[in-house]
């Protein structure tokens, strides 16, 4: 792991888990764009937590994607031509209920999603059940909150954005869909952010990730579909509009270069 990321990002995350108190069952959120290495970092964090005697479960908000036909219905007519990714394609209330039951003393039971199914479009693939002391929940839109309609209108009118007409027309829809995610965000005890130094890096990262999946499983999306999915993340919830508010309240923001090395780390400024 990148030394700066280990020292100034992972170690504080582990400390936050260990100081939560006996039986607290903390939930930490890891937010980063697609392909940034969320899954890899999560698994490394899980291994290090185990070395400290902490049972850390790892899950993705994408595990709560709606079942195939329901997801297609929710995203019908979207300007990206995708069947998953934008807000509304998940069932965040499902994960929130799972966390609530776990915190009441039940085993942690979470839905699972397999991106290899349906030719790389993915579908639900059952449930996982585990005993856990803490949970790390990762995803590209973790912590994003809906903006006032006037803020959307001002941003569309005043910023040098690259949204097409249909993409701009759908922006209020995606913004409204974020409302359903707020109860899940309230379940989280901290937000940790991996952010690219240049958002143009995201497509390159995702192409690399899909190439690895194709070589290991033989099933992955084609480059055109990957481009659609990356575009869906960057244009349904434009980072310039949604990222600053999350960065301001995040526990830490790690800025990554194209090779996913940590260039800069911004810890949250805490007032006394």
C-alpha cells in the first residue's frame, strides 16, 4: 500500500474503529469514483483489522442494487443508456434495515450483487451472513446529499459544465433520488474519501478494472458500456456540484494520481 495512504488514511480509520467502544458496531463509509481501488483498499483494511482482533465486514452500496427488472424500470429512458449506477438504481433502505438489525444483536446479513451476471450488467445473487464487530461500506456516491433546486439551476446556468441537454434535464431527477439515501448515510459514523487529482482519470481506472475482471472471469463489460457507466457517475451527480460538501465533512480526503498513489491528504479541520 502507498505509505502516505497507509499512515495518514488507513491508520486513522483503524483507530476510529478501535476507539468506538465495546459493542458499538461502527459503520465507516468509503467514497471514491469507480475504479479508484475502493475494493482493494477495503480488503486490505479488513486484513489489518483482523490482525488487531477486529472482525470488519466489507460491503458495497452496489450490493443493494435493485433486482434486474426493477432496476430497469427505475432507469427506463435514462440519458446514459445504463441499467445500474445512478441514484435510484439502489435500495439503500434495505442496507439501513440490515444495519439496524445487526446493531440490535443479530448477525450481519447483507444482500450481494454479482456484476458478472447478465453479460456484465449484473444482478442480485443472494445474501451473506457474518458475525462482525464493524462494517466498512464503500461506493462511488456514499455521502452525496441532495442539493436545493435553486443550486442546481444556478450551477447549470453559471458553470462551465459539459452536460448534454438530456443529461441536464435529468439532473433534478437524480438529485431527488438522493433523498432516499439519507437514512443510510445517517447510519454511518464517518466518511473517508479517495479523490482523483483529475476526474478524467476515472475512465482510465475503470477500463483497467474491467480488463482485470475479464482476464480473471471471462465476463466483463465492453469498452463502450464502460464509458457509459463512467459517464453515468460523472454526469448524474457531477463532482463539481456534490463533492465539495462531502469533502468538507469527511474525516479525511486522499487525493490520488493516475497510478492511484496518494499525492495529498486533507484531514478534516476539527474545531475545539
